[in-house]
């Protein structure tokens, strides 16, 4: 991976590495950079992982770094996906925490200061991996559900599967935890749901969530959020892995019957897209009766995907 240190002189290791995985988003980086320059907390570096961009991302980052009051590190990899970029970031960053800031997002000025403030108030942080806040759109409207209380301790599985909170979150996570829970690198050039890693981390660590907007977001048409809804066949492998691990966790954690049925139907759907036989899929289902009951639905979803996205 090509790397370059830019911007302010690199001295001691910063507390936070702000990581931006990016692909062909040179036009949005100046807004992001401006929000970093406005941060009220200064002990951070900016790590840009360029996922094989074909635009002038490298030149834009170099130009921004010339006026940065903080260290800037630029790394370039062959196009492999955001998950590979995050693995590289966790492995090479200098910070104690990694804060992922996507290329079409930007921080409010107090973001890093407030995240550190709330982390420092956890009585025993050894059992916590992350502190996170809310996201809002350009008009300041919160995207998704707030936490049940202004300061709320939980874990990713509970937040998403039990409380069923929806919407993006933004925060900083311990680098040592990420290094111990890397994204699967067997999938290249496809979208890998971050839920795979967050659910694995949820087995051992909690999250402190706060009802404060720390990040603004803009969903661009060519981004992962929009593309992910159209690529069932292409991204079947990671989806199958995510669902299989979710259903395994559900053997010891709460999960509603409706959610179980949806998960089992989609397990068959994505397993068929992967080319797995029905017997092979069923062998990996923790609850064979529920899987068998949803198999017709899963097969119908698979056929619908094939009709929409012919091979």
C-alpha cells in the first residue's frame, strides 16, 4: 500500500486517528477537511485511505494537507472495498481510537471534544469498545432513532436487534479492539456489512451512546447506502456470513420471531446466490424447523433478484 505523510509535522502519537476511506470522492473532501480544521479538540491525525480512486483524490489530499494544522497521512490501495481500507487503517494508525468519517460526511466543531468527554466519564472503560453520538442531515434533522436516554450503555446487537434502533451513528472506537476483530478479507471488491464486525465485538464489549449530534451526513447517489439495495447477488457472500452469525448469536440473545423468520428467509436467498445447495444451507441453520418454514420465501426472493439482476 502506497503511503505518504503530509501536513503538519508528525510528533507524538495522537489520541484519535480520524480515518476516511474514500473512492472517487475528491469533490467532497474539502468540506470534510474544513470540519476537521474547525475541531475544538486538536489531538488527532487524519488518515485518508484511497480505495483505488480514478479521480484526483491524491492531489486534493496533498493540497489540503499543505494548510492542515494536524498531521495528514495518505494511503492508497488497489480497489478492494471499504472493509479492507478499515483493516489497513486499524493496523497502521497511530491513534488510541479510530474515528471513521466517510468522505461524504463532516463533523460538527465539537465532535471529537464531546466524544472524548463522554468516554472519560465511563467509570470502567475496559468493558467498552466505543462511544458514539447521532448523525443529522444538512438541515440538522436527526437521522434515525435517538438512544432511550441521553447517555445510554448497551452493545451493537442489543441496539439493533432488541431495541431496533435505526439510523446511522458516529463515534470513535478503540483501535486495539478493532485490531482483534478485523473484517473478513476473503471478500474483495464487494460491500461487506459492518454489522459482521460490530456483532462480533458485541459479544465482549459495550457502547456508550449519547443523544448529541456529532456528524452531518449526505447520502450521494453512487454511495454504498444506495448501491447496497441493488446488489443482492454480487454481495451475497458477506450477507450470508452476516446472517449466519446473527442467527448463531440469537441462540443466546433475544431476537423476535419476525426477525428470525426474515433472517432465515434471507439466509436461503443469499446462500442460493452463492451457489450453495439447499442441503448445505440447511446444515448451517441453527434452527432447522424455522429455516425450513421460510425456505419457500427465501427461494422466491432469490428468483426475484435473478429477474431484476440477470446474470
